[in-house]
């Protein structure tokens, strides 16, 4: 599987071995089948010299980067597009060898910036850390308010003990429904 970015060159590798010496009769064929299926089309042919396709969607976009002497039959695709997604097949025939594998390369072309995928680990991290962060922020806000209230009480000059009961009604900042709702939410947190 090869992942490419729109507009950037993609290397489609193909290597081979032969029990016979490499001769001029060695032939390399690259064919392509679209991701959605359909007929295969020949996109590149090599026999002593490269013969890129002169028709179709890959015209003037495929170049030979292989070296048959070292068992390399790779090609490069210039300026890949999203519509190029599909499977490429590399077939190498070196007579008198009769048996050969036909390796497949699945090309996946993406746009830059869209290659990020939300993995299960990332999803789990988001579902744990995001709520935790919200809770910590809310707790810090509440602690800050309580600290401010304590600081204001100390400024008054009169300090009540923790067990002293006051006849004064408790002062609340909240009046009306929205104030009571806010006070109730802060108490719950």
C-alpha cells in the first residue's frame, strides 16, 4: 500500500528475481484497476527502453525509475489525483522463465491535511481528557471564588470562629431564577 499526496510524486515499487539471465527479451507491464472496479488498463510497458502510455488518464505522468539489472521494475507517478486511487499490478516476464508473481500496489491519494484519521486511541484520549479538563477548570473557578470570599471576610476586621453561629441572614449574591440556578450549579460542582 502506498499513500500519496495530491500533486506530489508517488513511487510505485516493484522488484523481481529471475533464474535466467536478464536479456533484451525481458518485458515489464504495469496495469491499473480503479478503486471502484472496472476494466484494467495498461499504463506502462518496458522492453529494453521505457514506453509510457500515450493515452488515458496517466498520459505523460508515469516515468521509469527502475533498473532491470538489479531486479527493480519501479515507476513513478507525477502529480497524483484523488481519482488515481486504485490498484497497480506489476508483471515481469523474462523468458525462458514461465512462472512469475504479479505483485499489487494499492495507491491511496489524499489531500494534504486530510490524512489525519481519528484512531481509537485518539478518541479515547479525547473522551477522557476533555471532560477531565473541564472539571478541573470548574473546580479552579470555584476555589477562586471561595478564596475571594474568605479574603473579603478577613478585610472586615472581625473574625468569626468556625463554630460561631450568627443571627445574621446569609448573604447571597444570587437573586432571581438565573442566580439561584447558577448557585445550585456551583454547589453541585
